[in-house]
C-alpha cells in the first residue's frame, strides 16, 4: 500500500479547525452518517485511516487489524450497521499497545465505563452488551464505502463532537490549507459582527431585507 506523506502538523491543525470547517473546505462528499457519535464527551481523532469490514456479529477482522494496522492509525470499521459489542475494554488495551489511536465503527461497542476511563476515542452507531463470534474476515486494510463516505488506507479521518469526515489522502493538504483560509475569513467576520455589522451585510444578502 502506498501512502502519501501526511500534511505537516495535520493533527494539531485539524483539531484547531474541527470537522465542520474541514468538511466545508473539502468540497467533497466526505461526511459520515451523523448517527455515528462519540462515546464520551470531548473525544477527538485526527489520524490516517486503516479500513476493515466485519461480518454481522463477528469481530475477527478487528483482531487481525491489531497486527496489521500501522501505529498511529484510526480503525474505520464497517459492520453493515449491525449493533453488537464488537469492541470493548480488551480490544482497547490491545489497541493502545499496538499504537492505534482511535475507532470509528458503524456498529456497536460496549464496556463504556472503561472506554471513558481510559479516554480512548471511540465513535460508534450504538452500544450493546451482545458479544460477537470470530469466524470470518471480509476485508482488512482494503477500501470500501463506509456510512456515506469512501475510505481507503491512509485517508485523513477527523472526528469530533460535530461528526466524522474522511478526506481522501490526495486532498488532505489542500483541505487543510483551505480550511485555515476559511477559519481566518470567519474570524474576520466575527470581529465585524462585534463592531455592529450584520450577517446580511457581510454575506451580501441585503436584498432579502425587502423580500422576507
């Protein structure tokens, strides 16, 4: 697998900008289903993706990923939206030892108190006490369509309380640069708002004053 070099200081830059600004700056259909939410408040991820798919109720692919994913990766896991306890405290400890920095899953997780205590970033569709089997591994490290966005090995994942986005690795540097330009423009706009200007004026929407 060939991975393009990551933009300089992309984790720090992505955290300052946030997922919403980067989504708008990307001009791409890179937003993940909004039902996938952080398990604990304040969770944040900015890391290259390691994609994998699990069969419904089967987490063997996750165990294989523990040995294959590069350190510093975030696991992006497709389950077909099946809610079960694919991930818990044991896999969290394994992930920390393997240098995995977070989990994005369209299925379920469990051992929530332990995940909060360890402050391991997890974004999931649901929570479930139901366990899983280990009998099949549809794909590990291969691209697929994840919850409304495409994901490939090395794509830039940014996840925070606003949502999850997956930016293709070839667009990561451009998106960060455009995101910073957008943030600067918004900061200037907010300064003008505090000085008494209005959003209608600053966004060239004054014609709507007489229409509405």
